[in-house]
C-alpha cells in the first residue's frame, strides 16, 4: 500500500523513507529500532524486551509474526508496565505457516517474534484507529462461557440471540451477513454508551446446535459486554474518514485488516485512497495485516477488520 494504491493477493514491496534534517534524535534516548522474542514456557510464553520500551508517553510502532508472537499478552504486559505507552502497527499476513514471514530491523532479518521502532515522548506524531464493522442488536452481558465458546448471553442461549437477529434483519443486513458474522467485545467496560468502534471485533467461527452456543475467535470471559457485528463497507469508510477528519496532513503509515480491501469495498485501493486524501496527499505507505494494533479508549489493543494509521509531521 502506498500513496493511494494497494496490492492484494500477490507479492509487493512498499518503501517509506523519512528525513527530519537533524531534528530527530536517534540512539538509546531517541528514535530506535527494537526486537522482541517470545519463547514457550509451559502453558504460556516468556517475553523478552518489553522493559526496554515501557516508557509512558512514548509510541511503539510494531510489526509481528502471528505464528510466533503472542501479541495480546505482549500488549497486556506493556499496559501494566507503562499505561501511557501507545502501540500501533499490525501482524504480518503474507505467510501461510510458521517461519514464512520475514521481519527486518536494521541489519537483522528474522522469521519470528516482532520488530519495531520506538518514538520517545515529544515526537510530533498522531495515531488513529477506525473499525470496519457495524453493531447490530443490543449490547448484552455474557452470563456463561468456556474459553472461546459463548454459551449464554443475558441468561439466554447465545445461538438464540443470534437467530433472532438473523430473522429480524432487513435485506441489506442479510446480504452483509454473507461476508461473515462477528462478535464485538467491549473495549472499555466502564463506558456507559457503546457504539460502532467501541468493540474489539472477533470472528464468529461456528455454532453448536445441541448446546445453542456460539464459538468465536478468542476467549470471552463471563461478564464481558458483547454485541454482534456485521462487516459494512459504508461504516468502514465513514469511520476512517471520521478518524482522520481535521488532520492537517503529514506522512502516514497504514495498517489495514486483510478482510478489508476489495473483498469489503468491492473496488481496489479504497483504504489507501481515503488515507492519502485525508493526509492532503502526503506520502503514505502500509500493509495488509492479520491483526491490527491501535488505540481504543485508553488502551492499545489488537483489532481485526480495522485500519490503524500513524501520522508523522
């Protein structure tokens, strides 16, 4: 993805170069590249490198390998160590299996873990996150679940809630259901009003008719506020335009969900065009991701079907 154009389903390279004419300090106290490793440790992971970037007010640009890097756990640890650190980026989407992605940081090329750039506090930049899904029905609380299996919502079988939504949907929503159904998990449980963009989107993977439960692409603890969602090209465009509204312009790095693109919009280049236009046609570059990292409320979280944008002055 670069300057209003994108390439899908085939190999391509986007290059982005920047010069601040000596105004940007590099090194241990300035802008620097970083690498992160994750190793299996029993039933969990051992993460290396988080202490080096846990600085309140800093921004971490991160690109990770989805097969070898537990990004949810990584972000959770950083939230505890430095609540004021912003993380933005995405997970590589090219490889079909472990070891197929290649991540580059300075002179190092690795096929596991994650790489990134740390921008210290004070660097003139801004981060944006736009979802690509629209909520349907009402936000309700999960009252029974096991791992990624949602058994009951508001005391009723989860599949019964979903069936009611399908039967009551209008023609357009039923057409959108053909793109896939999703469950949104409230990003901020303390929010009194939840709307489009306030949820972490997870795929609905299937249903168990015997138990009337719904399987989703991630763990859903009891007590989580959830709402079913549809992928909607109009909502995706509106949210991205709204996120970048008023942006004065600057070079942009873009991380788009691989479920967007032509499959969602019906035409190529739509996300790339929107970002390029809202940044006053300044240089932009980016990639399609298998998970997008960006701000949601006061936290940096892993999203799907989203666009995360870093703007640099």
